[in-house]
DNA sequence: CAGTGGTCTAGACCACAGG
DNA sequence: CTGTGGTCTAGACCACTGG
C-alpha cells in the first residue's frame, strides 16, 4: 500500500475531499470508520475526527453513530454568508459610504407590524426610515421599527449621523434573530428614494431580532436594483 | 468565587454566549486567555478551545494569536443556508413536487454565456429549460447550460422526468462553485411560465459550477413571486 | 448488545504576531 | 523574544442507535 503521511487535519480533510470528488468513495457508499482511517492516514483518531467532521459540516458526508459515515447522495450545499453592518459592506467594496436619515417618528404601528413585534396594539414604536449610499448613489433603503420598552436608549438617539443599523449592533443585547431573503417590486415611493424606476425588482432582506421574550427590532432592507449577494460555498 | 463546573463544550459555549449577551464581557473587550478560562470553567484547555472556537465561528469573538480573544465590536452575523435539490426543498415544505421539461436543445450559446462558461465561441452547449412545480403550481424556472465536453453523459439524458438539477448532483464530479442571489423582473415569457404578471419581482439564484479547469454548468433559477429564503443564523 | 461517532483529558509542540 | 491560540497525541469513557 502506498501510504502517505498526513500532518494536520486540513491535509487529511483535503485527501478525504479528493477521494469524494474523484469518486473513489461513491455517493451513498459507506467509508471506513474513524479508527481504521486514522491508522491508514497515520494520525490520531482525534485528528481524523476533526477532518471528517469538517467535511460533514459542508454536507458531503453523512455521519451517524453506529451506522458509520457515508458519502452524501444528495449533497446539500451549505452556503455561508456574512451579514455585516451596511457601512462595512460598502467600504469592503471599495466604495465611499454615506447615510441619510429620511424620517424618525414615534408612532403606533400598523397592525401587521404590531402583530409581528408582539407589541400592544396601542403602543408606540420608534419608526426609522433611512437611506444608505455608496459613492453617493442610493444603495439600500432601511425601514425599521424599534421597541423602546426593550431599547429605551434609542429614545434619545437622533440617528442623523449614525445609522440605526450600526447603533443597534453596538448597543443592543440580543439573543436571537430571524432573517429572510426575497424579491420585492419597487413602489412609487421606494423607487424615487432609490432613484430607480417604479416596479423595479429589489433584492430584499427582512430581519427580526429579539432578546429573550421581547422583540427588539424589525427591519426591512430594500437594495437598489442590480444588487447581488454572494455567499461563500 | 462562585465556581460552577461545566461538563461539555456546549455548556461552556452557552456560558460564554451568556456573558457576551449580558455584557459581562463588553464589545471590544479582551477576555482571559484559554488556559485561565479553562481553570475557571474547570475543564481542559482543549474543551475551552472548542467552545471559544465555535463562538468565534459565529462572529461574536475575534481571536488572534498573541493578541488574545476579544468580543467583536461589529458582530458580523454568519448565516448558513442549505441549498438542496429542488425536489427535496419542495417536499420539505410538505408540498407535492412535480417537474416539466420545457425545452432541451444543443445550440451555440449567446456570447454572454459562452464567455462566462469559457467555451469556444462556436461550440455547442446543451441548453435545458424546465419548470419545477409545488402542488401543481409553478415554483421555479430553471434555465441551464451544460458543457458536454465535461459531462458527456448528459448527451443521452432526456431530462424529461429527472431534472437536470437532480441528475447533475448525482452524476457530476465538481470541485468548486459560485452562487449569487439577486432580484429580477419577470419578462413576458418567464411571467407566463410562472403564471404571474409581467414585471413581477422574482427571487433569483445564479450558480456556476466547475471541475478543475472546466466549467460544468451554469444555471439560473427564477422563483415564483413571494418566494422567501430563510437561512439559519 | 455491540459498533460507531462524540467528546474529554493532560500534556506537548509549534506558528504566529505583538511589543 | 514571548504570550497566545492552533493543533496533535494517546487513551479513555460515553451516548446513541442499528441489527
């Protein structure tokens, strides 16, 4: 047997990937167990485990106790994407970031919002509307609702220079969140703010963030036409 | 000191998360090193490392050799999403999946495609156009280009019952891929196929997959209006 | 029941980068 | 130069689950 030694878990992982892509180990096939592979690869089982685990995390392997490790039949691609602060996102593109507050008001939200945010039907929420720009061209429109019961400090924030996006990230404790991607048609209002034509298809992100029992904030981001989001595979 | 013992890396991780969310450890702050924390938590350094690493992977901690571990100032949310085969995606929603081939032809692609797929300008590619349905309603439109030099077996596949989507996953070796999300306005043609109105905003996925030097396939998926994609945070 | 992956431990060496 | 995280190792116990 042509035995090569593998130094670290990354090189073990690479060899595992090679065998999968080369169809050495075919889809659906059971591969040897950790202990045996560790011997073959000349490393500790811990190292073998780390390598196999990392491959399994990408969806290419399916591991189950007692059943062993199989090459996935329908590899489910796991894409990861970084959702940073808008400012960093723009600056990472090498563009100049700027920000404009459109409106800031304390109002009783429409039913659809108060339901989602579980606020009392007559409770006022802070509504912030703002535009993010890249190289002075509209980049994304932010429409945000804030629960002042949970984030009382927001009451004294004007959000004129620091976006709610950025301020919240620095000042709010949160435990969980939900995020959703979709496509939305521009309305006459949003179109004029984003300097695009009415009915343009806009890439949309909806986020809902909460802390323990309480919803903190709900935000919708409408990106200017042409925006693309590229996850790492 | 009120010392609690932590059994496994998950509970260590949870306590670390608690301290971050509770602002025990504030954004930007340097936290103790692994060795010290391991003592405090009453576990091995290896275990502490595993816990801290898993938190760092979510973007909440920033770790650097010698510099130590800091709570991230601008937590970059890492969202992960599973991109499965269309059929499984629909079935997971508890809907009935079906599939219709619209067209299949061997043609010289327009320039924009041949450029992206690095095929020779006069080389024919397999063009497959199909509709995925959920509960007999249009779900997504698939527009795919296949390089027969790389996937010769596709020449004999009719793609009438098995979608190219699914067939490729089972039969193609690939090493890398790119994926992109965006929003596209429906054209008269796509609108009629998806049974929606012209200019509807469609959630769009573009994928390019290759094996070593050769591009295997390029696909665009246009989802019916209202489609949402929800990553795990 | 028994085989498999999941994890913990103590100790060690090393690569990297801050000071 | 030195502190920090990154990793490897051997050995051990355990949880889960397939047969």
